[in-house]
């Protein structure tokens, strides 16, 4: 489609655990045949619990780690290890990390931190870079910008440091921003401000976001479409309101139940997700969720395929739940 800015096809990345004395043991399928696309100006959410493969996907897109197989297309062009292709995606796609303090150099001043991408890509001279730094600091509402550039990260609050990270991402005028849990380490009141700021900038500059989170509340506020990840697989995808208000996969329902208001009736539900049940199955065959699923049937021994539920809403489950 012409309005697709980023497309992922059958992306796979496996890691091999090292056992005692350096011997190879289990293979972890961090991402296993992942496919999705992001439209221009769209916020696409990747949601799931820890270990589901969300951050690995972001690293694969930016080629900070190499995929085992699969293709990544940016603005219709396949991204491989060609230096020109790598430069294109690393200029056009920027990342915001979860911990703003760990993702910036504490020995650098704020002005140097924000201008670093411009220097790396040899954009403008010193004066032009300084003007661009001041401009983006104004954009993220760090005032007075002329004073902020002289400070070090430890002199700012956590919320201010995350705005610095956002400013650094904006400095190259990216078309896609990968936001990996960008507000999870901030106070609740600051989270709302940061999300609102990101929303304003996304609308103003028509930036596409891949918003990585386990928090479905912020996901629904900020996102437009969502992909639910479980053990390296997307199990449900679609418009965010359709998926979260009418989930069709048991894992999606489990995530929603985890943030729902306490209900005494839930204490007596027969259909509940067995979160702490030991894994006694081969999760690499069949449905990976079947050892925790209350709706498991014999057919779950085979891997489910995506089925269309509604317009752009798909679920990979053998059982139809309401």
C-alpha cells in the first residue's frame, strides 16, 4: 500500500542459551514469523508481557541486532546491511528508550546530547545544529532552552530527561519513532503530560509511532492499531478499540482482565487464565498459549492461523470467544 511507511515480513530472531561450561542448551524464539505494517502518521502499538519479544522487534528494525530471516521495508525499500540502506533507516527511524538516564551519556551536556545525531549524520554546521537543538527543546517544552542546553542530565528530573530523549529523536526530523515503554518509569502525573506531548507532535509532524508497552490503558489513549504479542508471536491485531473492547484471543482477554476493576464475581469464574501453571508442553508446536488457556481443545495441538474477525481485525485462535 502506498500509505505504508514501514512493513515487516516474516521476521525471525532466535537466541541460543548457553548452559554449563559454555555448551549450547535451549533456543529462545524471541520473534517467530512476525509480520505487520505501519501507515504514515499512524500509532501502532505492540503490547504484551515481559519476554514477549517487543523490544527485540524494535532492535531488529533499527538493525542494532541482525534478524535470522525476514524482511524490513522502509518507504517501500527493503532494508539490508548495505550502508546506504542502514543510514536511511537510522535517519528516518529514531528510538526512545524506557530509562531516560541510561539512554543518555551523563557526562555530556544536554545541548551536546541532542545535537549528537546531527553530528553523526553530518547535518549542518555548528551554528545550524545549535539552532536546531534550541528549536526541538522548545518543541518538547523544555524551557528556557538556552539554559537547558548548558545543564547535565543529573540536574534534570526524570520527566525532563525523557523530554531530552524525545528532543534527540526529533532532531533528525524522523518519519518513524520507536517508543519502548517511554512513560513506564515516570510518575503517573508526568506520564499524562508526556503522552499528550507525544500525541501533539505526532499530529503536528505526521510522525508514525511504534508504541511498545505492557500498559493497555496508555496504549488505548495513544494508539490507533494494536498487535498483541505472546512468546514471539502476534496472536491478535486490529484497530485498538475493536481489539480491547471486543478481544477474540484468550491472551488478550487475560491482559485486559489484569487491569480491570476488581469484581467479586471473578473469584468464582471457571474460565480464568492459569498464570502460574508450570509449562509442561512443547510450546514450539501448536498454540503457544494452550498450557495457560481455559478454552483449550484438542485442535490446539496444531498452530492456529490468523482468521479475519472484522475489518482489519484478526485473531490466531481455534476457539471463538465472545
